[in-house]
C-alpha cells in the first residue's frame, strides 16, 4: 500500500521527498524512518516508474501517471 500512496501523491504532480514522507505518515498514522523512505523511493526509481528531477520526484511515464491517479 505504501507504493500506492507514493504514486497517488505523485499523480497530483511533482513532490519533494519530505512531502511524500508526510503523506505516508498521515496515511499510516505513524512515523516512517528515513531508511525505509529511501528504500521505497529507490525501488520505484530502479523500476523506472518514478524519477528525480530538480529535487522533486515525478512519475516517469504519462500512462503511469494516469493509472496512479486511479489508485
């Protein structure tokens, strides 16, 4: 579910790391440690689903972005 929250957040537009982390924490109602957050984003980057541009994360492909908006 964490990946879905990240993608749903990014479907709304580019977001910096801290905004994504806060959205996950709001959803789960608890703090997420930095290592876990880094691993989640790193996995999505390695899969080519998201990328980092100018300090913000974005969904790489417009089709993925549309699909993420439906999550």
